[in-house]
């Protein structure tokens, strides 16, 4: 007898199969028991009819506890009442592993409790749906960049220099030398772009910030493309096509997950329409000030309420262009007509989810970059290799980074960013 996964039930209608699963929930009456089953690929229902099975099988079904693991055998049939569309008419149950007093019951639990039980919370239907969307974004990212002719490069996680500043680094002892957990692979990706033209990386990044907002994580994963012979305008076109591609991939391949999360597909469909709107930093400041925001002036960075208001002024993701040099990293190219600006852009997601992409055109002038490294109080010896990129065949180049967890949070429509943290990295004691 063939053993299948729940996700493949559609290909076995009318067949008797075996499935390894866990009991997510159950309800029963005197004559019938309904088992909510999951196997890691999907959830569906097992129906045990007392008159159709041996008495011991029916009693086993009635006595199953939440998260007991079983091998269930039965006939796959269509189920038009469920979103999944299929169920199994159970003929036999073999208990593999008992479960008693499972702590996460179908009732409501607080976030702190769930974070303390993160290793088990991952089994829930909502977490399952979130992680399916995360997986789809990763798959679609590789697909997009492969189609676009990018080469995947893996920058180091332990680094000797800081692209985003030195105040939020995790420092480690690397054989009696200082090393840091990577904030970004960008500087290394610039070196790779000078070798391969168009490259991207995907990996963990770390920020030693004790932030408790729903938008910030200590560890998150980031997609970082870097493109030689490319100015900022061309980079923005890549960024919006990439994000629209991600949204469409979720719509095409995560319908059941979106249903579980109660995410409105029609809302997401708007985000595939290109081009995305753009507003300069100057105009964004004016927009905020004209609408009663007295807490911000030119030269300030945007906070969550500011980004949310700007995003709500448009119906799709929006680019904010050309920020003040003083609030951006040292490597950004100066604006050609404004000494106080750099050529950069942040993409702000709709619905109050904040920045999902930060990018810029990179400075190419050796003397300017050396001056900026010194002005930021960085050790020029640590960046000598980075300066070499401006000595040996430098070209215009641009890049960006997309934060995966925040993008998951946005597309899944979840309210608390910690729901999107990959298992099991951040425990409650680290990120309260």
C-alpha cells in the first residue's frame, strides 16, 4: 500500500493509501470521529465512521490526544466543504508516538507564552502557513535572480568591517582578533560584482539593537543583489520587478496559506502593478509637515508613524528617494547637484509594514570614499580591500537589500513581526 503526503491527496482520489501524520485536533460523537491531521505539507480531515471500522479502531480514534503521531490508512476522497478539497475515510490507525498534556491547546495563548514554546508553536496551522509563504519567497527569489542572469555568491558571516556603522555589531573573539557577526554582505558583494557583473547573496544578518518594536529583529535573513554597470534608476526597476514577482508567486503558489491567514488576495494583487510610485525625501518631509507631523524636520530619519503615513498616501509600495548624506552609510554615491544628499532609495511596504528594501548607487571615486571612511571614524586599513575596488577598473554599480522576515510579515498580513522569526533562533529571553 502506497504511503503518500497530504499535499498529494489530489492525485490519489479513490485510492487506499497510508499517511504519517500528527493529530492537530479532533471531535467525535457516538458514531463518527473527525480527526484534523497534519504531516508538514498540509492539513486535512480524517473521518472515522464507527460502523465502518473495527470497534478498537474507533475507540483509538476517540482517545487520540493532540499531537499524537499516527499512521492512518484509508481512502482519499473529495471534500467540497473544505478549502483543501480532500479528506481521508479512515480504515485503520496505528499509533506511533503518544502525546499527553500538549501545552498549546486550541484556545487563545499570549505571545510571551507562545514564544516560550516556540519549538512547539511552529506546529500550528498559522505558523505553518507563514513558513510556507517564507519558503515560497526564497524559492521565487532564486528563480527571479537566476532568470535575470545573477550569480549566487556567499559572503562571510564573520567579518572584520562594518558596512552599516559600528554601534550595532555583535563582537566576537576571532583568534585574538576582533571580528563581528555580519550586518550585511554588501561590501563583499561589491567585490563579487566586479568579478561576475550581477550577483546576489542570501543569508543571516545580525543587528545588536535592543529594539522592542514589531519591525525589528536581532537576526534576520536578507537578499542582497549587487549589479555592475548599473545606475540607481535601473536598480529601482529591478527592485520593483523583483517585489512584484514575489507577490505574484505567493498568489500563484500559496493560496491555502493565504486562506489560513485570512489574507485578502485582492489586496495583494494591487502590489503586482508596475511601476511603483516614487517620492523624494524632500517631498516626503513636506508631505508629513503639511499633514500635522510636527515631530520631524529636514535631516531626520523617518520613524514608524512617518513611514506608515507616507505608505498610506499610495496604493502600492513606494520608493523614497535621495536621503540626507548625514543619516546614510559612508559608501553611497553623492548626489550630482546636492552636496547634502546621496543617491539612494528605500522601498516602503503598504499597510504600515515599513521599509522592506534599502538600496543605493555606490560611490566610485577613491578619494571621496577614503574621505568618507575617515569622516565616519572607521579604520581605513580595515577597508583597504574595499578601496581597491575603486583602484582597479571601477565602474558605476548599484545594489540593494531586501529583509526577508519583514517581507514575510507584510505579505502574510501578520500583526506581530516575531511570528515570522525562523525557528528556533530567537527565544523570548533574547528578544522580549
